[in-house]
C-alpha cells in the first residue's frame, strides 16, 4: 500500500516540476508596443535633403513602416519574438530583422545599424 502512495506522490511532484520548467523556459518579449514607437538611426549625417537615414515605426496594431534610406517608407507587418523584431514588407518581398538591445535601442541585423527610440 505504501508503494502505491509513494508512486502517486512522485508522479505529482514530477508533473509540477515539469510545468515549472516549461513555464520558466518560455521566452518573454523584451519589447511591448502599446503606443506608436519611432526608432531612428544613431549618428546619421544626411548626404542630401532626401537622406533620412534608417528608421522604423512600430504601431500597436501590428503594422510597421520601414525607411531603409532615402525618403520612401515601406509599410508592412511585424512580429516580436523574445529579443527579435521581424518586419515583413510585401511590396519589396523583404524581411528586416532587428535585435532588441534595450527598450530604447534596436539593431538592424544585416548591416548592424543601431536605431534609437525618439
């Protein structure tokens, strides 16, 4: 009788322990967008009147605007997963990936451009 009680207690402990490990292992998004967030390239010196540098605008509804350079903005959608932001631009068939450095700074992965929250 004691052996059955021990086995059921061990199973309960194992079950609770596995849930705690699973819950603790889930990534938490490092950035929450509950208002419009505009990021601009750090230390950018414009070459001409149309050179705005790199910029990214994130909206709470999941839409984003990317200004890769020049003066044309591209609209797309974004997803935040842990410390990464992926912006998909249908018009260009391109995806931009950003690494979240802090709540005020991000880095574009392909070129290493750092953008800061305005």
